[in-house]
C-alpha cells in the first residue's frame, strides 16, 4: 500500500517542516542503512551522529529531529527530509498506515470454540486456539495459534493475543486447614476483562478473578512471559516488559512502565506514570510518577536525570520527591540505573 507522506502527516495533525522534494509517495520502510528510493526511514539522533546517519542514507523519505533542520540536506534529487519533534513516533504512525491490513474474518477449522462464545467481526482465530465458555471477543481482534481463553473472558476491539498465551484459568490462592494442614483452594467465580487495543505477547498467563474480575485496560501492552495473577487491575497504556510478575489483587495505575523480570507483590498499589527498574522487587505501595529499583525496590527518582528515561512513562522531570524522604546508597543507585538503561 502506498502512502503520500505530507497528506498522511496533515491527516495525523503532525507539526512538521520539509526539506527537498515535496509530494513524496512511499511504499515501504527500512532502516537508514538499507533504505532505498521509495522507502521511509527515521533518525532519532542529533548532532554529528545524526548528520552522519542521515546524509549517508538513500531513503526516499527520512524523518529527522527538528534540531537537525539547517544541518542536513537531501543528497539526491527526489529525496525528502521531514523535520518533526519525535521521528520515532511519527515513523510508527506512517509505517502502520502502509502495512495495516484488516483481519480476514478467518477462523481456523482447527480452533475449538464454545457454543456460548461470541466472536466479533473481522477477527482472526488461529490453529488450535480455544475460546471457552462465556467468552466474548471484540471486533478486529487477532488470536494467534494456540491461544486459550479458558472461561469468562471478555476481549475488546483491535487486540492482539500471541501464541501460547492462556487467559482465564483459576488463580493460585489457597488457605491451609488448621486441623488437617491441607491446602484448600479459594474459589474463582469471576473472569478477565481486557480493553481495546491491548497486546498480549507470546506465552503469557492471565488468571481470572476470584470475587472480582482481573482487568487489563485499554492500550496496555504485555511482552512475552508475563504473569498477571487473579484480581489484578492494570491501568491505561501500561507497558509490561518480558518476565514481569504481578501478584494477586495488585493495582497498577495508568501509563506505568515495568522493567524486565520485575516482581510486584500481591495487594499493593502502584501509581500512575511509575517506572519500575529491571529485576526490582516491589513490596510496598509506590506513589504517582516515582521511579523505583532494587531488591527490595526503593525510590531513585531524585537521582535520575535522563529525559529519555522519564519519557518512558510520560513523566515530567520537574519537582522530584524531597531527598530526605528517600533512602538508597550511591553504590546501589549506580547498579540499578544501569539496569534500567539497558
């Protein structure tokens, strides 16, 4: 599918300036090094690194930072440079326009679908996928091969659930009988509610609720091998990277970023726009816009000065918490910051 760059930018409401040939049509995307005429590429670097990368590219259209205007010029006739505040974000929007495909309303004959299940329009259900009792799938949603919606699951519109993910099994909750010392399972009567535009990557596990639903809100993205326990509530537009584990009945606010292999203890509250470092063990509540890291996790927000890091959760860098309320050694801070930046 072809895309007229300036028309698309105007439709997206992007503030931009151009250098070079206008009215450019693109039909593919590539990295700066491999791109050719007709390809869209981008460069997030500025300064000498940006100049070198941009001027050596043969891409038909290059999205550049606004700070690069006047420093780089098209090297060949027919090349277009577009100067925007965030080239990476604009690239994502344009690339998705080029490659966006509607689901083909295709349900594999090898899928297992309950008679009580409901499936919306333009959905794709892969081989050996299971849609169990009382499950509902919204429009334009894709369930890859081997996905299992066990029971009582509601999936919104425009969601993607990748292979090997299981949603709607009973959670892990037991009470020990004081007489026999045997473990008695706590009953799980509720389900899982997943909003619109949610991504759940391969081999994740989302347990259904016991007395209240497990909830994953609109726009949230889960990387592979994430576990979400029963009764958890995840807010809007959260990003859970690979290996994240969230204990039962924990609440996570909007726009929060959880680092690789971090663990959130059960029954805690994590605020809005929080950043949790890689490998952190969060055992206490975390306030809005804090940055925590380490085992056990402690606040390091007052020692972080990377604008890029703050933007991971949409934070502003102003007004960090008072230093006297934070307790973390310099040695521990250097280790955990390095982990986060990876």
